[in-house]
């Protein structure tokens, strides 16, 4: 039993809930006061280094979410297991948890290798992936700002493969994709807030991803959105240290020399 049962279908929730969660959670960060004591970059750095207006970022994210919704709709149509009365038998809670964990590892694997390839292939980086890195100082609303092709290949198809491989139902996918959305937004929020549960339970967090957005760290910390396993296995893991800035806030610094 879920709170939307009897109001909208699992498929409709699976399409629209991650989008709504993105704007609610991203909007929450956007509406916070400056919080200079917890920022990983100063407001001056954000204004000087970022090459895009907020309105352009919002339009780019909406375009990606339109493609995401279209693919999700097609995916649910093709994989529906509902009976003649429209009811889908849901697996037990333990099985759903296992499916979500499988989905997390599958999504991480897909995104790591696709993300790394987009950095190593000069054409793809210049014409596709560099669009995301125009936000040198990440912020929450810009978490899904990508070139449309990257959004399709990296996020949307990666999510579809995780959904299909894990065998989750549309109902389970609501929880999986909403969680993935919240985690992705948090990784780009640019704040190191005390008590942030993602910073406690995940090594792949806001500071970890901030290293990747820094110019010396672009060849490291490709893993997203959950774990740092592939970075550690394949030698692209860049440890960091958080240093307090005299004027307030923190700075994530690489702790080893970067090789050319």
C-alpha cells in the first residue's frame, strides 16, 4: 500500500515523481540563505567561474526531464506485468530492497564508464560533456544540467538499464529514482552542512564530486551517484581534505599530486 494508490498509477508516479522531487529538493537549496560558513566555494567564485545564467540552466534541465519522461513512459508500457484488471503483483519488501541495491550498482557501473569515456574522448568532451562542466562551481538546481545527448546516454539510458536489470516494478522504481534524484541534487549542492546524512553514509558526496568539477580533478572521481567503488578499483579515486577558509566556509583540496 502506497499513499498514491487509488489516485494515480505507479507508472504515472514513476514518470513524474522524480521530476517533482528534483525541483522541490533543488528549490529547497536554492531558497536557503547564503550560508557562507558552509559553502565549498565563495559566492564570488560562483559568479566569476560559472559561465551560464540560472534561466539557461533551468531550461536545459527541463529539456532533459522531458526526454526522461518520454523514455520512462515507453519503458513502463513495454515492461508492464499488470493482469486484466490492471493490478501488478508487487514483490516482498526484502526483494524490493535487493532490487534497489542491484539498481544502484548497475547505475553506478554504467555512469562511471560512460562518464569517464566522455572525458577521455576529446570530441565528446568538447561538444557534449563540457556543457555540464560550464558550472565550475556546482549548485543544486544545476545537478541535471547536461547536453541533451549526455542526459539521454548517461542518466536516462543508465536508469533504464538499472530498472530492467534489477527487475523492479514501476512502484519500486518510484522509490529508486526519487532517491537517486535526491542524491544527485545533494552531490551538486555546493554546501557541506553538518549532519547531512549523505555525507555520513556515502564517500561519494558533495565534496567528492566538487573535486571532479575543479580543473585539476577532472580526470578523477568519475563515480556517480552512489558509491566510489569503480574509482578505487581503476585508479581514478582522488582523496581530498576539507580546509576551513579564513573568510568562512570550506575548500575541498586534492591531497596528492595530479599527473598529466
